[in-house]
C-alpha cells in the first residue's frame, strides 16, 4: 500500500510547484463551471444544437494558431509573466461574459466573440504553464509532479460541472461566470506570487522559423513522435463521449444515469492518481504509454458491448485510469528530455496533439454511429485503437525500449539540471 500512495514530495519541497498546483485547481474549477454554462446559455437563447456546436468551431482556429505562438513566447519571455498577463486577459474576458449574462437580453454575437478570445488567451497561457513545471521540481521528481498535477486537475474537472449544474438551476448563468471570475482571480494571484523564470540564454525571438524549428525537433525524435501519435490514434479511434446521450437513452434505456457515464472516466483518473506512487519506480516510460493506450482501447470496446450500464461504467472507469497512466508517462518523457530553451514550443505542439485527437474522435464516433449503430461505433473504435496503437509502435520501433536511465536526451537533461543545481548552491552563500 505504501508503494501505491500518491507521492506528494514535490508539493512539500517546492513552493512554486505548490503555487502552480493550487492555481491550476482554481483555474480548472472555474473553467469547468463556465464549460457547462456557455452551451447552456447558447441553447437557452437560440434553441439550436447547431448554435451550440458553432462555439467549438469558433474556438478551433485560436487553439491552433495561438497554441503554437504561445509556445514560442514561452521560450522567449519570463514564463511567470506570461501566466500573469494571460490570466489577467482571461479574467477580463470572463467578466465580460458575466456582465453579458446578467443583461435583460444577453447578446449572442458577444458570446461567440468572447469564446474565441478566451480560447486564444488560454492557448497562449498553457505552453508557459506546462513548460514551467520542470523548472520548479527536481529532475527525479517529475513523475510524481505529473501525477500530483493530474490529481488537482481531475478533481476540478469532476467537481466543476456538478457545481455548474447546481448553479444553473439555482441562480442562473451569470453566477456560473462569477465563479469562474473568482477562480481566475485566485489563480492569477498565485501565479504573481511565484518567482521570476526568465528565458534561457539560448532563447530566440518568437517567429514562424522558430516554431518550425520546434516542429522539426519533435519530428526528429521517435520517442516524442511516439507520445504524440499513440495518443492521437487512441483518441481518434476510441473517444465515444459524443455518443453517451444515445447510449444512456436508447441503448440502456436509463437517461437518468447519463451523468454517471460522463463522470466515470474522471473517477478512474482520480483513482489512478491517488494510487500513483508506483509510477516513480517505472523507467520504461514508452512501454507504459503503449500498454496504457492498448488497455484504454480494450476498455472502450468492452463498454460498447456491455450488457448493462453498470458494466459499461466499470469499463469506462478503467479506461479513465488507463488514460491517466498514459498521460503521466507522456508528460514525464516530455519534461525529462526536452531542452528548456525549446520546451515552450514543444508544449504548444503537445497542446495540439491532445486537443485535436479528441475532436477527431468525436467526429469518427458520430459518423460511424449514424451509419451503423451506437454500440458498433464504440466497440469498433476500441478495437481500432488497439490495432492502430500496435501498428504505430511497430513503425516507431524504438519507442517500446525507451528507458529514462539510458536515453541520451534524458541523461543530458539530468546532467544539465544537476550542474545548474550545483552552481546555484555555490552562489547561494554569496
């Protein structure tokens, strides 16, 4: 049991990691309350499912463009300053959504404009946030740091929609945005309390050439390609969330349990992170990512053929745990091997890889379900995920044998961090 217990050493030893942790919790909690409120408000104003879906299209271009540019900025500017500036921008924009919601006649066009601007601000911020974690903890603490960060995020992702649902029924949309504003105030204040994190001496001004350099670096390393492609394949082939309403209503005939389908994966992720102490003792991270992705696909396939909703919930809970295992080890590979001077640009690429994959998965699931059936769409997606991951790994080959003790990139970054720590210790007494 001691080996399963969540390793909270990064929280105890690093003040700035604690600040990042609590800021992330406040940010995600408020964001998930708004995540429920925006589609509810759009549907309430228009009565159109298409109008609700358009907000996703509005957010897509800012996600791609500003995610990549935000990565370039993260490599050139003080990352703490980026967090504070973009957090302030999100605070102002969310406050505008709140004011609009309290108007007697909220403006529909303004919701779309603000949603696009918020997507841009968040995409600018996220690479700096992701790239900052390796500088707040010791190299060997990164697996534990990834697990702890995931725990805080998953708690907020699970609690936020529930709080949003209660607020919508009790006091209305405007107060949902008010909660998000409060969360952004807390998160931005915590970011401001961190110390400065100036860029590396080898940083370059943000440019298209710099972004392309980051892309070339990512494509030149099979271990990084493995983390991107395995996750994209798993999400595109086996992301069935869009089918949950039909699964609950038409397949299991229990629409009242729809909320359980939506929360099952988050429950699995929470259980996984709460028992993630063993992850720090795993060194073959590529192998862990592959096995977790295969298990994810198998669990989704079982959910598709499950004879009862209760067995489907168990399978989805297992799928959520597998997804979290994959996420922990993918993040560990990124943070242990990517040089600090390009970490932001690579974080921008990662943002795209784990944002566009689920979007493609929703499209695939919907098309197959309409052409075939809901069960067939979910089950075939799981089977295709298993096959697709195995084909991808066979093409990449070396990803299976990745070992952080001997990988040249991990060894180099470990040595650099140890040298910097030694230099800081020598300078400190002066």
